[in-house]
């Protein structure tokens, strides 16, 4: 019997996710929790706390040897949580299961007196907060950002490749003025680049202050220790050689308020909206035959219409971006809100971070695939432009304005608005104008293929004017 999946991320789209499951899946969260517990345990040995002597080199080696977790380790942690293990009854609590796992695994390897220092003074959210921060950072740095940068690089290359490829621009869906495909690609590249720059400066907060964020238990046991300074140093230890930083939220309740989560998700949502906008535009250009798709050998576009080459990659990207953004929008509005010092409704939401990232990865893979199969249909674009000489009306009336000709806008409106004209009509209009031959020659030099302003310059991305 084949495996049964409830989500396409586990089945149909799994091969699109690359290393995301290992980075943000349930096992990754468990691994991060164990890591944080171990690193906290090691950090506690540094301040010289009574009854907790500094760890020996051998003890450090034993602790470091716990990770990475084996399949058996993961199963034991699940057993402790759901059905019990050895003499440990089912906790029905995932973080407590991690604590009990470590005590069991290290029993005999470390002195019994050492083991009770695991999870000292902490609430589960201290572990979760740091673990999710690490997981979000890894998911962003190792999964989403590389794919977004790949898309940006392709848009950059396309902007330059098609810098001079003229096309008919449309505003309100109607013929407007000429532009180039390169410049229109550059618009999306520039927008995406801004979001990537902001994502690269992301900082994710976390907390480490006990039951309601005041270090109550820590201060009761060791009032002489500056626990906030200790926490800042501990959390900063996870930032070595990392561009995206996590930091201590100095004032919190039992949970970090998740404001930085919302900032990150809103940033990703903006990047995704840009890509959705791009996908819909390319879909329309394909529909109008302005962009051609390369047919892939063996692919079928329709179960009944054999001629079809559908823009399925851009449609797939659009749908999956919609799913990702629905989750990101929910996270951003839900997670910063918690009743009093905390409620548990954030917990189940946080478990779906990987799903949102997964839909992003699926969308980005589709978009990259789609981009690899398209090219501008220059002949079609030129024909479309030549069929709409009225798009020169803006340029003609503006030149006439500059020459102090009376009512030039109205003259061109009378010639063009709501009418189908040809190049001869434009030529006759110019000849009938009461202007100098010099001005007429200037007007005649304006064509649908050279009335482009600085489109090519912008497309090449050479910098500011």
C-alpha cells in the first residue's frame, strides 16, 4: 500500500522543498530544543554557581556527543511525551519530554547531581522561543533566501537581455505607450531586491526569563547573579558567523511577543506579492503571445486539447504563494496577541511555520521552472506596436506643448481617442499642423519603436541618472 499524505507538501511537492524538512520539520524543532537545553546547561556551569562546578572537558565532550539525534532518540522523545518510556510516565508535554530524555540518556555518563541542572529556572517557552528563532533563521538563510536570490538573479539577467525588446505597455488594460520587456522585468527585480535587502537585515527576538519573564526562580536561587546579562550572553552565543541575528527580548511575559515574527512574515508576504504580481503579468503576456513557452518533450497541456502549452508553472506559483501568504497573514495578526501573560493558542500556530515556508519553496520552484522555459516573442511584440500608432499621441502632444502650439492635447484627443487609426493618419495629422518644418520633422522622427524614453537605460540597471 502506498503512503497516505494529507498535505501535498508531504507528497506531490516534497521534492520541491530541498532541505526544508530537515531545517524546519518536527524533528528539526526537537533537535533545536535538545541543542538549547544542552547549551543552556553548559552556560550554567560558567558563573560558578553553588553546587554546580564548571564542566570538565570530558563532560563537555559527552554533552556534545548527544547531537545529532538518532532515529531512536527521536522515537524515545515521542514515547516520553505520548505513552511513557521506562519508568517515565507520558508527559503530554513536548519540552518536558526533552528534559526527561536528556536526564535518561546521560544518566551514568554524568553524576546524578549534575542532571537536575537541566532546565534550571526555565519555563518551556524559554526553550521554545530560542528554538523557533533558530529554526526560522535557518529556514530563511538556508531555504527561502537562496531561492529568492535565484529568482532575482534571473530577473536581472532577463532585464539586461531584453533591455531593447520593445513592447506595447498597457494601463487599465488599454494600449498606452511603448516600453521594453527588459524594463518591465527590471521593475520586478528592483522591487524584489528591496525586500531581499530587508530580509537580510532580519533580527529575531526570543526570551529567557522564566515563568513570566522576570527571572523569578533564577533570582530566588542566586540573587547575586545578573541573570539578564547572563541571558543576553547566552543568546548571543548562537550568533557566531551568522548574518541574521537572534536577540534577547529584555521585557517579556511568559512568551516572546512575536513582534519580530510578524515583521519577518510581513516582509516575506511583500516579497511573495511581488512574485504573484509578476506571475500574473507573465501569464497575460503568454496569453497574448508576447512571451513564448518552450514545449517540453512528453508533457501534456490538456487531456483533450493536444495543441496546448499551458502556463502551469506561473499558475502553480500563484496558487502556492496565495497559500503561503494566507498563513503568513494569519501568523502576523495572531501571534503578537496573547491573553494576559500567555495563552497556548500560539503553540499550534507556530507548528505550521514549516508549511508556510513549504508553500513558498513550492512556488519559487515553479517560478524558476517557468522562467527557464520562456522567451520574448519579438516579432509579435513589434506587430502589436505597429498596429497601435495612436500610442504616439502622448509624445506628439507633449512636443507641441513645448513649441507653444495651442490645444495640442485636444487636437490629439480628437484624432485618437476611441478610434482605430493607422500610421498614415498620424503622418497626415503632422502635415496639416501649422508649425515649422523643423517641428514637423521632429514629430515625424517619433516612432513606436523609438519612443521609449530611458527604458533601455533602466532595464540595464546602470544606476541613477
